[in-house]
C-alpha cells in the first residue's frame, strides 16, 4: 500500500517538481547574472526559498511513505544531496529528461537520434549551470579570474570540450569541483558521440552484403516450419517445436 | 508540381551554388588575409556582395516554389541562417560534399575510406574557415591576441584537436562562438576516427575463425533449398518457401 | 611442487599484502600532506620502512619458490619495480582490485557495471596517488608551482581529463613522468567510457527487431533435433549429431 | 619483368633501408641533443649525408624499374617527400613496422595485443622524433621557448595526449606543423585505445549466453550434413550441396 501511495505521489508531483526546479534555476540565474538589489533581491531569494521548502516537503513525504526506514535513505542519497545543496537542484531538470518515455523504447536510428538530442540538451544544461555556479563562487574569491557571465559560459565550454586554454580557471574548492564535473561530462560527451557514430558505422558497414549477413531468427523459424511440414507428410505430425526426447 | 519545380531548380542551381560559395570564400579570404585597399578592396566587396545576392535569390525562389508557407521557413532554418550570416556561407561547400553520391551507397572498407576522406576534408575546411573568421574579428578586438593568418590557423588546429595551449585564445563573442564550433567539430573528429577504427578492428577480430562465425543468410537459404528438395522427393513438391499452415 | 607452494603463498599473503599497501599509502599520504616533524615523522617513516621490508620479503620468497630462475625475474619485472620504487607500491591496491573474482566472470550489463565501477575506482586512486607524488617532488623543486595538496589533486584531475589549463604544471623529471602516466590513464578512461557506451548502444540499437536478429545457437540446436527426430521416424535413428561420412 | 625486378629489389633492400633509417635517426639525434662541434659534427653530418644518398639511390632505382612513368611518381608521393625532407626519414622505421607479418594475419585477442604493441611503439617513436625536430627548429627561433631535450620530449607528450598545458609551445611554421602531426597522432591513439577496448568489451559482453549467441557457420554446416544424410536414406543420395534447380 505504501508502494502504491508512493507511485501516486510521484505521478502527482512530477510536473510541479519540474516547474519548481525551473523556477529555482530562473531565480538563481537572475540573482547571479543580474546581481539584483533591494526588492528584486528579496524576490529572487523568496522564490529560491519557497522552491527549497518544496523539495524538503517532497523528500519528507517520500521518506514517510517508505516507512521511514534507514534503507530508503541509503538508497536515495542523491535526493538527500539535492535537498542539502541548492546548487544541484537544477540538475533535476536533467533527471526528468532521463524519464522521457521515448528514450527507453526506441531502437536503431531512432535510438541514436534520441541519444544525440538528449546528450546535446544535457551538455548545454551542464555548461549553463556549471558556468553559473562558478561565476557565483569565483567572482568573490581572492585570485579568482572569472568575473562576467560571458567568461563563465566560455570557460565552461572550454572545460567540457577538454580544451583548457588556461585563460580562465577556477581557484576555489567549489569551482574546481564543478570543473571536475564538467570535465567528466565532457569525457561522457566524447563517449556518447563516438559510441553513436560507431553503432551507425558498424551497421552501415554491414549493408549491401545480404548473403554474408548473419542468418536471422525469422529465417530459421521458416526452416523449422519446413521441417515440421515434412514430418507431418511422413504420417506423424510434429508439434511445431523440436521434441526433447533423448536420442 | 511545386515539388517537381523545386527539384528542377535545385538540380539546375547545384553547380552555380558551389561556384558562388567558392567565389565568396576566395573573396573573403583575400579581404581578411591580404587586407586589400582601394580598387582591390572594392573588388573583394563586390564579389562578396554579388554572391550574397545570389544566395538571397536562391532562398526567395525556393520559398516561393514551396508556396511561401511558414512551415517551409521553419524546416529550412539553416538556409535562412546562411542568408543572414555571410560567415556561414562557405560551409555550403561542406553541404555539397555531403551530397556526394559515393558516401551514401558504399559499405565495409569502401565506406570507411570515404568517411576518412570526407572527415579530413571537412576538418580542414573548418580549420581554414574558423581561422579566417577568428582572425577577422579578433584582430580588431581590444585585448585580442590573434593578429596574423598563421597564428589564426595554428589556433584553429590547437582548438580542433582539443589541445588548447592557451598561447592564443579568442576574446570576442563571435570568436568564442567559432571556437565552440571548432571544439565540437574536434569531438566529432575524435568520434569519427574512433568509430571507423572500431568498425575495422571488430571486423578484423572476427576473421580466421570461419566455423565460429555467425551463420550467413546465404547458408540458411541453401539449407532451406535442401529441405525443399527433400520434400519434393517424398512425392509432394514444396513451393520453395516454408508453408505457413498451423501445425 | 614449487608451483603449488607458490599458489599457497600467494593465497596466504593476499590480504596481508593488501593491508601493507594500504598502510604504506596512509603513512606516505600523512608524511606528504601533513609534513609531520619529530616523533610523528619517525612513525610515518617506520611504517613505510616496515611495509617496504614486507614487500622485499614477499619478492624474495616468490623468487626462491620459483627456483631463483632468471626467467622468473624477467617475467615479473613489475614486482621488481614495485620493490625498487616505493612510489609505485600503492598501485598494488589496483592490482588486487583487478583480481576481484566478479570482473572476470560477468557478461552484458553486469560486465559494463563492473567495468564502470573498477574504472572509476582506478581513476580516483591514480589521481590521489599522482597528486601525492607530484606534490612531494614539485614542492621542493626550483620553479615548481604545485605547493598545496588541494592544488596537486586539482592538477591531477585537470591532467587525467586531458584538459590542461596550464595554471599548474610539473617541472621535474619525476613529476613529468607521473603526468605522462596520468595522461595515458586519462586516454584509457576515455576509451573505457566510450567502449562501454558503444557496447550498450550497439546492443540496444538491435532490440525490438527479433525476426531480423541473428538466429541463435539454441534455435539451431532445436532445428538439428527436429531433423534427427525426422530421421528416426524413417526407420534408422540418427545419433543426435550430424554424421561426418563423405557424401 | 620490371615488376619482378622491383619485388627483388625491395626484398634485397629491406634490411639495409631499415639500418639506414636507424643510422640517420642516431646521427640526427646526436647532432640535435649533444650539439657536437668539430670532427664530431662532421661525422654526424657525414652519416646523415651518406644515408640521404642511400635514400635517393633507392628512389631512383625504383623509379627506373617502374619505367620512369609519371604515374609511378604520382602513386609514390610519400617516397618523394621522404627524399626531399630529411626530417621525415625516420618515420620509415614506422613504415617497416607496419610491414611486420604478424599484424596482418592475427585475429581476436592476438590482433588486439599486436595493435596495442604497434600503437605504443608508433606513439613513442612519434614523440621522440617530434620532440627532436621541434627542439632543432624552436631552439634557434626568436620567441621560442623549447630549449632543452627534456622540455621538448615533455612538450611532445603533452601535445600527443591533447593536454596542452601551454608551459611550452612552438612558434615556428615547422614546429607547429610537427605539433599538428602529433595532435592528429594523439587523436589516432585515443581512437586505437578505444576501438581495441570496444572490440574486447563487445566480445566479452556476449560471453556466457551460448544459447542466445548467433548460430555459427560450423553449426549450420552440421545441419546441412544431417539433411543430406536423411536424403540419402530416402534412396536418392544428395550431393552434399543444395541443388539449384527451380522448384
């Protein structure tokens, strides 16, 4: 029953959570890029605070629904981290993207197209969020050299692509942690691009040589039916499957 | 009828468009590298202007042929971008290369050879064009450090290979956008090289073990013919395909 | 008998060796990061010395068990290197990880999960150890620019990901050798990520097209049983395998 | 007859050419690293001169044997380049390595082992030769920053691994051309490592699921023999292959 309630909660909360993550990202972006003061600053902080309460409530509801077991906490560390660190909240947008139904079911070219679209979306979100956090922390750090939003996004791209000119680089612990995350994402991007191309080239390289292609399951089923038919004509109908008697 | 007219137009315009793109690239290269003055400058600008008019006419003709629908504009955003940004025009040369008939039809080693040739050509064109645009915009930018054609091409190679020494780097929005394009192209180049090698190694690693290779469609067709033949000898000729009656 | 004794020795020494490697790494880490003085320094050096003696004894025992042949020495150069260079000792922790039974036996998704976990563990250990050694040697070098543990770990990550900002770089022979090791590890990490994703995408891209899939060995065995059964009905039982007489 | 003479010449010249390439590399290394003066310098130049004459003679002999046709020159541009540019001569050592018989014939794990060994050897030779040439030209260049052999080899590794710290970088046309060559080699190294791992993982990921594996050619040949045998028992011996009569 708690599993049923949990599934109902997740379904009901799906879109509100997506909106809350988006609202938080907009408020955080505004507060970092425009550095608002007075009433504007209060508004940005208020939106971030309200959405944060929203995330805490979601976490607590799900914890209670699971029966408050420690094993649930251990199995959902990412959810705890998202509650503790507001910086990571916006990545929930990615998490929702992963849940997109299409990505799970498709095959062949459709799969490759979806992987490419999802990969590009994830990379852009990571560059945007990474640049934002690094600008937020590096701007205030002594010896920091990333001071404008343009430089931060440029630095994030240079890091994700593992180019690393060295015209900008983070000097704080948080900035460097974000940088490591971007580097690892960059390695994953290279991997996704290469793997997708590999799948395409390997499939393409096998075209146009039908007789040399691996025989298919459909072909073999047809042969099994031929033999079955032959057996029937010999007076004793087969049953459509090979008999398993020892010879 | 409009589809037919559009196909005729595209066929008729294929080579003139290629020439116009090439002429534009030569004129732009000349104006950026040699920085001509007086009559020379007028000539370069004239060639660029005439070819630009050519691109606009092509776009308008195709828009009219499609019936002027907004859906055509939405489905051909790249063509609109090429008209709006002269910098992107030369990439049309790549677009034509993609249309090369051979690339579409080959398999196995032939496919890999064509991918390698096309990939190398695309990479060189991107380095040349990227270097050119960056030189054009960075030379005039305050704080810019890319001042000669040699430095610009060197920087473009260092960026495409994702090495990024940091001896040269762009400081303008346009220069950085070009740099991101080169980085992404570099990741694609790594992907293409790896995928092509993978396809080759996976094919090679399976050689010399014929009995352990997947059985082929040709083999299975031969077996189906054997059974068919056997059935015929039993008095009732098969029809060459497995019969689909339920057993 | 010496082979048997050697296997018994390796089994008996497995866990003590793992502990000794770990103890050495802790002592070395402490001496490099905290730069202890007085009694603390003596303790760290004592632990490192005792574990070193432990490694020498292991090497000598295994050399004697092999009969002291030069061919054994030639075939176990890594073990000799580990004895000669204390810096490499901690990599034994990796060596033990490689021996984990699970990694050898699994297939498909289980294999990919284990490769990912092992790869991530190996990369983290290499970054930690690389940063430690580089800090140890670069801190004392004239012109060296890596002075704190945080900078050393940051530099190791930037090197492994082949980003190379250039904000920190080694200037000594040992530091540069470690850097080359980290770069090669980084290339291997990219390779492992890409290969694992490739295997997954290639498997996924083939899903949902059962009739077009290569026919399986199980299917073919069923067909062979069908034919066998048919032959038996014709009066002469087959023996369950194809007869090898020339036709 | 000229083809026969050419094959005989190539066989006779195989080992002397390898030795000459090696002698040239030793002499060039010595002249660049040790900067010998007086009689030593004369000796180094003499060795380089003699081996250069050797390469010219080989080229001329092969040109004459081919009948002096321009088509031969066009098909052997690399050989012409090697004669014209002494810097490229040592790469002949790689060319010979490619001709190693083992690399052509092996499959599976043996193929992967050979690819790894050959790739590592090629990468080391490229780093050594690249470092040497860059040291030779950059040392004398105004604004050049690569002055010692150690720095040159370090720079070559940093470039091959596409790390690019930027602590050293070439400023001359020749140095940058060598750098581009090293970068492309680095991309190839990443590709080879990834492709080899992919081939291994894809093979491994399929293990332990024998019934789900593609049926083999050996299996299908056994089934064909079973049917053949069955046909023989029905009074009309088959001929061991499927008959090609239309049904």
